[in-house]
């Protein structure tokens, strides 16, 4: 919702999650298209997480030290 406010409702630059929700409305019975779109929308965040995982763990551990 926040991305839509910042982008001004322009469908050319809509976030991928909005495109996925539009697919649900237009291709509700074609589950193979929805599954492929959901997989594509999950690939980029997973790649970023696994490539930067050591920094996430380092940040969590740094915040957990008491003293």
C-alpha cells in the first residue's frame, strides 16, 4: 500500500506484489501462472537475504549484547 502511494498509482511502475494480485483477479483458475509469478516474486528477496545473511546475523548479535 505504501509503494502505491509513493508511485502515484502508475501501473507501469507498480510493485510486483500488485501485479501478482492483479493476476489472481484475472487468472483465478490458472494456478500454474499464479504459482510461477509467486515464485518469481520470491526469488529476488531470497537471493538478497542469503547473500547478505552474515551481515544480518552480525547485526542481530550486536544488538543482543547486554552491557
